[in-house]
């Protein structure tokens, strides 16, 4: 009763629950990796990288300093890991409440790259969801075949 009054009635909406699950999948590392692969394929094997602006350089220096102070060593992330992290940190997903609609927003300085990345992320999500759903369908099909075989064996006994 407290939850319902505190959180509102929409939290119990099936659309909200299912959409939140899809948002978690959309923000996953696996989908970000596939989106990066799609971007690389579309650009002929390499991604254009923006030169770091002053804020990015300051953040990188602070990160190096923090790592050195805490761990005594700084090992820069491989470029692929950095790009995956960039995609994940630049992504924002919102839902239209009470519906199954998700709005994907990716923020980059280059609007063309941002649009391409958002489209790649959507495509990667669709591929990931389709693969998972088809694997689940195969599992359900096998379970139903097994159950049908068992029931047919029982009928044969009678």
C-alpha cells in the first residue's frame, strides 16, 4: 500500500515493467559493443575520432592523477574499450510512460556521429533482442516437443 501511494500506480503497468527491461538491455555492454561494430562497419573500418577538447583533457589528467594516487600506476584503456565506454556514457534512454516507446538520445559534439551512433545502438538492440527471443523460442519449442512426446507415449500405453 505504501509503495503504491509513494511510487504511483504506473510502476505496476506491464508496459513500464517490460520497457524497463528493454532499457537495461539497450544500455548493456553487449549492445554497446555491437553498436560500435556497426559504426566501424559503416565507416569503412575506422571511426573518426574527435580531438579532445579542454574539458576532456582536464578530465583525463584528473583521472590519471587519481589512479596514480590510489593505485600507483595508470594503464590507459585500449581504444576499443574507451569507445564502448563513450557510447555507454553518452547514451540516455527515456520511455513514454504507459507505452512501449523508448527514446534513445546520444550526445556527442558531432551531430552526424551522434545520429549514426543512436541508429547503430537501436540496430544493435534489435539484433540482440531478436537473437535472445529466437533462442528462447527454440527452448520453448524443444520443451513443448518433449512434453508432446511424453504425452504421446502415455497415450500409446492406454
